[in-house]
C-alpha cells in the first residue's frame, strides 16, 4: 500500500496517556496534560507547569558538555516511548547540533533510520537543558519507521511540464497581491529524494517526494510525490 500512513487510533492514544502518566509519577510531578503533535502524539512542547522541574543531572551541581550529552542519552533511552511513540533507539538518532548558549545547552537530533532526509521539520528531537540539568524545553517530530520505495517513478519531464508557465501568487511588502510566472526551464531545479510526511485528517501519510525549487531571485519549493507525481505541498522561500 502506498503511501504508508500512521493513524491516530484510540489504542495509540491510550498508550501515550499511560506512558505520560508513568512519566509524571516517576518525576513526582503534578497531573498536567501533555502538549502533543497532531497524529504523531509526540511532545510538541514541555508544559509550563513542569518546565525546570525535571533534572537529568544525576550527580548534582553543574555539568560540562560531555556530561550533558551522556545525561541526554540516558534520558532518551529511558523515555523513548514518550519521545517517539514507537520506542525509537539511540542507534536511530544522530546528534547534529549541540550548542552552549550561556546558562543552558541546546541539542538537536535527527532521525537516521530513513534512507533520505525527512522534510518539513519532521524527524527531529530537540532539547533545551540548563547547565545544572533542568529540562527547560523539548519537542519531537520523530516518525515510526515505515517501508518506502527507494527510487522515483515519476519522470523529470513530467515535473517540468507541470511547472513551466505556472504562475505563483505572493504579497508585496505593501501587502498587494503579485504574481510570478515560470517562463524558463532554467528556473526549475529538481532536488534529491526526501521523505515527506503529510497530515490528512486522522492520519499522517509518509510519501517519497521530490522537492523542486522554482523561480529566480524569489523562489518556491514545490513537493511532488515521487511515485505518482501528485503535488503534495508548496513553500515560499522568501519573506514578504
């Protein structure tokens, strides 16, 4: 079946509720509702009521970058059911950014169990922790692993045909509607394959997609399904 999808079933919702209840109990936290991503049911943010009340520093005092990274590893391993909803392991994550920003550390992990980059902010796990180990913020858009094709079936010429002479609408800095027409094939650049999650009602579809950047100076990215050629999304790459 293509595209594969993740469905927000009552069973998945119940599993998240139970995992969240255990998490609060372990840290002796008050009962607060989690802030969850649609369908995925992974943390979108840390509720204000418990920010700073979870300390992942087991030795006390301040810790350095190496100790902070190790503490995060232990935390991810222990609470993967909440962070991923699918018991994602550390072997499926890659730490791509760890920054020292004054009184806190900021960490960014990317999901590494898909053969292609995951688009639109999905496949990310973020933490902000204080220098003494308090969890200040978190967010997760990690995806359960699904089987996807590994090669595009749609032809490049099909994408050129769809975009050549197409008009894009945008607003000027004064707020007036403007249009941009793609009049030259050189303004169309087909990118590498990506994984493109798309919310459709009560499910999250996982597509194999081709991002196509169009325009000159002002550009847009149009995502096309790499198997059937359907247009999946449009992103304006400049501010107005």
